[in-house]
C-alpha cells in the first residue's frame, strides 16, 4: 500500500529518517491569513484558550498586524489581521490551499470542549477516526478547525514510531484505514504501556469534513 515516488518505486511508510539533505527538527509555527484582530482573538484566545504571546506589525506589510498564539506546547499559530477586514465564511480550496488546522485537546475535557463550542454558537461534528477522536468546527473565517483527542497515551517522542507500526499492522490486516486495534497493538508491540482514554461514542471512520 505504499505510494510510488517520482521514479515509480514504492515509498515505504516508516519512522526512520529518509536519506535527505535537510532534516527538520519540528514545527515552529503556522501562519494563516485572518480577518480582524477582535474576531481572531475571540476565537483562538477566548474560546480555544490559546494565549496571545506576541503582537507586532507584519514585517512584510506594516499596515497589517501579526498575532502570535501559543497552541499549548510552545508551538505557535500566527495570524495576519487588519481591522478593515470583516470575518467571512467560506474558504477557497484547491492545490496549495489549507484544508484544516488540527489542535490537540485533553481527552478528559473532550465533552467539555463540545459543550463550550455549542455555548459559543459554533456548530461541530464528532468522529471516531480509528486512531483518535476528532471534533470539527470552523473559526471566524470558515477555516475548518479540528480538535483531536488521543485514544491512548502516546509519548511525544515515540508518536511517529507508533503510527508507523500501526501502518504496518493495518497493511498486514488489509484494512482500509488504521483502526483502534492497530494502534493498541502497535503500542503494545513497541513495549509501551497501553493506557486507554475514555472517549464518547462517535460516528466511525471516514467521511465528514470537506
């Protein structure tokens, strides 16, 4: 089930680093085009709880403001905003466009997250994605925001290894996508403790957000 590369050879799914000239060390930040500061802060800080840690001019266009939010682990979401831009629903899709942003939430607060979204007037959908649970909503500009909760405890420094093992088990099983049992067995086979979170029932597997 590997995808072919430019030479037609199958590319393996593995947590081993590839033979490449550059190796990234993590995600520093993601930047998106936003509407205005008030609506952006209301969603990302006041609803999702991301501290606003830096505000300065957009250094490429000082007529805009550059907002920096801490997503919870020191990794940053930044937004270009301008007070003359109203929030608006609807995102342009296509090659090169952002499909959605995903942020982690505490599994123990999963149902509280849904309640908070509902109280704030944000519609949402909930799905069991096989190896994690996801809540999908939209920000003030219609950008799809996914809030995911892990089904099992996975150490951050072993996440890639666990997912690659789950992929191997999925392929051996002939399954369409990685499911709960593949993740559980991957954690167990890698010698990690299997700690399951109690998450609510949800629509299963595929479908949902366009």
